[in-house]
């Protein structure tokens, strides 16, 4: 067993016991029973099934458990499982920002031509690749006025717990559990490699921050009050987020975003947030 696993031994034993006592169970059944055992639920009482499955996969990858074989092949669960290629322009776009003129923000709808292109671009050109997104999310494809793609942005579920962010908001465990879905995480931001336009990234961040709340309400029926992102400090400086007035709150502890049980270590990241309203703290700490 690798030393960087911080999951309490009793919790690992719970998982091992479920696996040993129920060899006929499939992965979904294991995750659901584990959620019941740990009382791992959302604020409205639903089991956090997908989050639990993600935890189980990480434990398997690090050699702590062996899950039953998949009953069907999962879609897009690694960079090697690349979505179908979508035709797109790779013409070099190199100019100053004024010469680019206006960029167009396109909310990506499921099963549309933009959806296929969005998935292809992230899978092909983002260093983390692209996997199937679980839960509430918002995808944006950004093009120039000639319909040439220049950027992709993906927002998904917020981190379960981030010390510096939580201190910035001023909420406790109970309120965080109730309101964490009022935050969204910018999990992917890609400026395509053939696009060389200074200040483009911060401009896109600004445009999307002005519309994402209304887009979220239209799609899910509730608002979001704060954006967050984690910047891998070993790769990036966070320059575009700083230029777009995102606020640095601190660093992660070196664990993954939804790691409620402190199980898997990862690289340390800088945490940035962007409030979408002046009274965001009041909204996020409302009981």
C-alpha cells in the first residue's frame, strides 16, 4: 500500500469488507452501499454515488483495493479514450487583441455539433484531456467572428472542501454541505495552441463571469454566487486569472477536489475565486 493514502484505516476496511463479503456486487451497488454506510449524502438526501465511485477508482489505481470487472466500458475515462474527431480549423491566429475583434461565447448543448467539437478539442489539446463530466456543469466554446475556435471552458462541481476558500467565505461544515452547489469550479480552460493573442484569456474570463449565473439558472433553476479554480503552480502562474480580478485565497493541501475522506495526494495548487455578486458571502452562508 502506498504511503500517500490518508484515508482512515477503518474506512478502507469497510470497503475491503464489502468487496470480500459481496463478490457478486457490481461497482454501482458497492458505491451506493458504501454511501449508506458512511451516510454520504447531498443536502437534499441523495446518495453521493458518483463521488463515491470516483473515490473507489482512485483507491484501485493506487493499489488499495481491487474492484469487480466493469460490466460495460466506461466512456472517456482516460486520455487514451479520446472522443470522436471533429473537423476544426487549426489556422494560426496571431495578432493583437484589437485586431481579433469580438469573440463569441457559445454555451454547448448536448448532442450538438458544438458538443462534439468541444469534447474533441479538450481531449486533443488540454494537458489533462477530457473525461465525462458528472453532475451540474456548463461548457463554453469560444470562437472568433469567422467561426474559428479559439478556446474552451468547462465549469463543474465545486471542491467539497478547500481550507482557504472556506475561510474566505466564512462558512462551517454544515452550511458548506448545504450551499456548496452554489459554487462552480472552472475545471478546464484551454486557449488553443495555434491562437496567440495577448490578453485573450482574461477577456474570455471576464465575458463568461458576466453571463454564467444566468446560464446556470436557465439550465438548472438555481444561481451560483462564486467561481473557483485551482491552478497547478508547477505549470502555470495564474496570470490570466489575476488579470481578470480573480482573488487568490491560498493553496490546496495536496489532495484532490472532491476528496472528502482525504485519500489521495496530488500536486499543490493555487486557489483563486471570483465572486459573482457583492453579497455572495451572505448568500453562501444563508441557512
